[in-house]
C-alpha cells in the first residue's frame, strides 16, 4: 500500500455515463488484482477532505485507468480536472476477486460503476477453458461502453437496458435468471459489482438456484485502511470493514435482510 501524489494524464468523458481518468505510478500499478481500488483525495480543503474509492479499471505498465461516473460533489469536481493536475492516491487497497476457478464457468454481473472492475477481471481471466460471460446492465443505449473499451475482452458480453434500447429489456438480473434456467447452476460461479439493490437481487437469485459467488460491496470508504469504520458491512461473523476485509465477500459471508 502506497500513498502518492500523482499527475493526471487524461480525464475525458467517453459516453453519457463514464469518464476515463488516467494517472501513472510505478508503485500504485504494481501487483494489482481486479476488485482492488484506490482511495483518491480530489481536493484538499474543508468539506472535501475525505477520499473517494475508485476501482482499478485497467493497468498498462505504470499507467492506471479508472472509469467513474458523476455521483456527487467530489466526482463532479474530479470531472473538471485537466491533464497536469495533481491528486493524492492511496493503494492498492482491498481484497480482490478470486481469479482461479477450477471446473466452473465464471459469470460476471455488473451495473453502473460496478462494471469497470469486472471488465478488468474479464481481461485477466479470458484464457480459462470455460469461457467467462459478462452481463452488463444500463439504463439505456447511451450508457453502453464504446466498443473500443471492450476490445480486449474476448469473452461473451450481453447487455440489458431498463428501456430496452439495447440488448434485453429489463434489469441485468433478467439475463442472469434466464442463464441459470438453461445451464447447470452447480457449474456456475457468479462475481458481481454494482448498485446494492442489483447485487441483493443477484444474491437472491443465486440462493434460489444454489449458485456460489462473490460480491464487491459499494460502501463509502473514507480512510481505506479500516480506521474510520464508515464502511462496515454485516457478515455471518459480525461486522467487517469493506475497505480492508473486503470489498469482495463471498455470498455466504454476507448477511441478507428481507
């Protein structure tokens, strides 16, 4: 784990949803696994002292790419940053997704800012004997990732949009439910990241079909080192910090309500 001042190389909008931020750091790009994240301080003044967590999206040598959406004041300010501006970044942080799966097909289910780490994971594991499947949920066609962003993803990608303007009409969980009805659930392993409501439904479906998996929880990780306790999640073993003991947890670890 390293805390560095980094320079922005690129920060531009790539579609109606995402901005791509590019920074460079030898130490922050070393030994990174999909599911890990950086805690970035966007501004150093009152009201914006807390850092924001951003998942790693892609690593190319020392070059680090992050995809983010404007979700509040901090990310709105980040979107205004230009090449040459400086940021404070702490990382790599957190427990990553499991990369080695034996005898099971990997199904990745993502939505919103949960999609980038799954794209990173899909690129890392595409040499598996059982072809992974990437399921992505969006509100509309405007939020679909540009084809060049998925150029290195050699796995099958299926989309669902809320308004039916691209792919299957409905939530991404519709795609998951259809898949599990036609394949042996025992041969599937799900890895999911996205809005809490989406992941709750993914885990509900997984339990219905008896499928194992992992979820990367979305909590406000202010410190990134387990000190502030602002990102605790309820597990079967008690409350755990998602920044250190997560953000990736197995479905069986997490306590489900309702």
